[in-house]
C-alpha cells in the first residue's frame, strides 16, 4: 500500500480560515506532524498520532514525515498560513531532493492555506491590488546582505512589499535597518501597515507612514505591509481608514 504525505496550511489563526479541503485531509490522517503551537490548534481524533517538534527542526520533521509515509501511513505536516510561503512545503521537497529514495511510492500533495499577508491585506482594504512581493527578514537561512539587496531592488521596482518575520528576540534591530534602507528610496509619506495576530483575540492593526514606522512595535506574529508610491489611504465611515493600491499604473 502506498503512503500519502500532504503538507497542509492552517491559515493565520482562526479555525474558520482553515479550508474545508485542509480540514478533511487532517481528519483522515494517521499521523500529524508540526510545530507544537500549530498542533495545539487542532484536536486529534481517536487513534490519531500527533508528533510535535521545535520551530527550527523543519528539515528533520520533513524527513520524519517521509519515513512514516513510506510505511503506508496517511501523513499530514501542518504549517501556519500557506505551506508554500516560508513554510513546510519547501522543507519537504528539500528532503526529497536530498534523498530521492525517501519519496519512493509516496503520494505527496500540498493543500493551500490563507497566508498572513492576505489576511492582513483583507483587514485594511486592498494594499496588494497591484504588483507586490514578499520578503522574509529572517537571516537564519540566508545572509543579511541578500535581504538588503532584495529590499533595495523591490523598493526601486515600486512593489508593495510584505515583510514576514520582521523581528524576534534574537534580532530586534533588523526591521529598523529594513526601514532605513527603504527610506533611502521610498518617500516619507509611504503607507506602512503593521498587522499582528490577525484573526485572533489579540489582533492589532496599525496604519502609519514610513517616516513613523520605526516607532511601531512588531514581533514574529506581525506582518508588515509597505506600500508602493501609488498606494493610497481613503477615509470610510466612522473614521475607518482603508488602504488600497490602484489597479492601474500611469505611464512614466
């Protein structure tokens, strides 16, 4: 009997943001692996095994999932958000790339989820209404010089920029350095939105400008959206501010 391995995205937080397909896949799995805080969002059914591991053990988790699936089990690896965005899908295929024999006779699938920048964008309007990119500020898996280069080029290309992993206890200063780099290219009045814990009880949204962004606080549960030169803020009812990026680009 062939095994099955599915990498599933749980969305940013609320259970209603888990897709029906992802929910069905999890419910029929024999073994579910993931970071402990993600597994805590799920309730195992009778006979189902949950295997938790630390946040920095992605490749080991992927290899373990493949090994279990090779025995004929139905295995699920869970990620927050979408599994293909800075998450476990890449780790699984990296494990396969490193040891192709691990994937023999395993049906590997990816179930998409709502990634953090989409949830954040929905809260404030349509900031991703035109071209955008996503950059992780974590330098655990790539040098900071690469991040600096990508920030500069994305800013010069006028992309809206979604910043993932903006700050942690180990690297609190990198988000400030990112704002410094962007400030050399983008105007001070560029709109910046901080969306923390979107969809959860402690959700917070702050809309500010690049000139004042350094005063805001953020952590690993925050996604930061930096507007393009055309991103606009419009006032709605009851003092509500909506942010959007126009669908058109005028000729230079």
